[in-house]
């Protein structure tokens, strides 16, 4: 990989991983609606709105691999999710096909499968249970990525990312925390592993409380550095200050599951 593109480059996740990616790839193109506040040698910025196919084609021109972090990163109204995360995601994959991009890393989310109980361990092949319109958009992106992989030969990896940060900040994040260096490990596997067609990995570190079976990622070389349990005392202290949430505390998706929830939880809750 000579030149890689990061969409959503002004966002929090991109801010964590940009300096780490620069250690491995000679040129990193950044794209977002607005430029990040800082640049380093080997970085360039090209603005683009994901709802414009021609603009997305422009940012994909001449790149070998893409880390697609762009879009609306939390729950939102349907029109917002539709334009940023569904239409924008289609434009990204279609522009990648037209421009001959070799590999795409799609930033999926744990929220694509948020309606599994926290007592259940799930692998990458489970039936998706989105917990929100945002989660639905990530399920769409995974399906779209699989189609472009098998139909058009782009090597695609969907990362069901938990929570990227310096440390987990509450009980739920003790299970889903992802150290930035571990995210870069997963991206490098997605870019550099020979013969990769389509893979789904969980974007989590080596967390003792994890709900995810990430065996496939480890088979392909993933050796996470981060251990969420190292921060358990601090995270549980913060958890104690939070209000209880019967729905959110039961399901893996947390507050995304609880928001707008109208089902009979007493009936649905115990189901695996």
C-alpha cells in the first residue's frame, strides 16, 4: 500500500489512528467535510461530501486502500442516516470500484448486533440484530462490502468496532474497548493479508469481559495489546455514578437499545 485514504478524517477515531498509520504507509490522504486542525508530512487533505459520487470518486483516485470512517457516527434521524451512512457508503464502494482500489476497511459497529444479551458470546457469523437506525446502516454497509468483494474483487474487511479510546470508561466499555494501536493492527491485516476476499472482525482489544469471539481475526495474525481489565477499578467507579437502565444494561448495545424502546422487555429480555 503506497497511498491510503481515511474518510471521516476529522473525527475522533481518525484522530487516534492517523499518526500510527503514518508509520506504515508513505502517503495518507485525509477526507472529511472540514479539514482536521493539524497535518504532518505525508498527509494530504481533500474535502468531500459523501452524498456526491463525483466528489467521492475524486478522493478515491490514485489510492490503494481505504479506511472508511466517514458518515454519521451516532444514532440520528432517518434522513441523516440515509444520506450519510447508506447513500454515502454506496458512493464509497462504487467509487472504489471505478478507481481500482484494492482494499477497503469498512468501519462497522457493535451496534449492528446490539440486541444480543450481554450474557451471550457472539462471533462474526451471527444473524445481525441492529439496535438503531445507525446499526441498520452498519448492517447495510457490511452487506454492501460483501457484494463488492465477491462481485468486483475488492478485498473488504468489516470491523465491528466497539469503543476506541485511551481507556474504557464504564462497565460496558470494559467489554468493547479498542486500543487505537489494536485498531491499526486490524487495518494492517485488512490491507496486507494476501488473498483476503471478505472478512468480518470485532474491533475490540484483549478484554476479559468481551462478548465477542474474535477467533478469525487472531487466525489472521491479530495479537491485541490492550487489556480492558487493567482499567476495571476506575471504570467500575464511574459506572457506579450512572443511573440504572434495565434495557440498556441487559443488551450489548447499551443505550442504543434503550432509546425509543417500546417492546415488552419482560417478555423479550430473557431471550438469547
